[in-house]
C-alpha cells in the first residue's frame, strides 16, 4: 500500500490512529470523599464518557486521585476544565497534557476504577520532574497526606464496608 506521496506505507504505521488528547493528573480528595462517592463518580463517568468518546482510568487510594484521560481534544479540554472546578478534590497537579496521533491506551474503558494502596512511586517521579513551584508544593502536600495514613484515618466519614 502507498501513501499520498507514492512511498510504500509501513504496515506497522499509525496512519489510522486518531488524534487524541491526553490529560493525566493527581489530586487530594476533599473532606468527606469516600468509596461511595468514588463509585458514583465512576458510574457517572462511564455513562457520560462513552458519549464523548473519552476513555481512561481512575486510581484512588489513601485519599489521593490519579487519573489518565484520553479522547477527542475538545472533549478532553472540557472535562479537564470541569475537573479543576470540582470541589471533591484539590491540589490538582497536571502530570501530562498532550495532543497527538496515536492509538488509545484504554480503548475499552469508559472509565475504570483501579484501586491503589500506594501510588507514592508515581508521585515521587512527578515531584522529581516538576518545574512549576505550585505543582511542587501540591505534590508535597499529596505525599504528606499519603504518609499520614489510610483514607479511613484521614476522613472519618470515609469508612468502607
């Protein structure tokens, strides 16, 4: 097969890959956010994201959110803006934001919850590469929250069954 310039097309190329935006962030859960709240977020996301062609993964543990979102650039931009205004979390640190032609990493996940007891390694890596002073301070607060103990000890209303 040949591309529009007459050169042979590599069979492994990503010519058919869509243009996707990626938004990856971490944040601290607000007071009162518990497993039931997170489950409601996931249920809403599954129904809402499918219509917007957004896929991704949400990791929640020890009072910290880590989320990877991918989809059409306009839709991801709108979702990222709404996340910044969501009172269920704070200290939002953008770890990656890009637009590129590539295959989805989570093609069949409208939004899946992946539990994590400890995401310190990801956060330490982000802290090492962070340049923005606000992000550095937010990452330090998130890591301090992780060091303070499990979610149940941080938010008494977050007892899980």
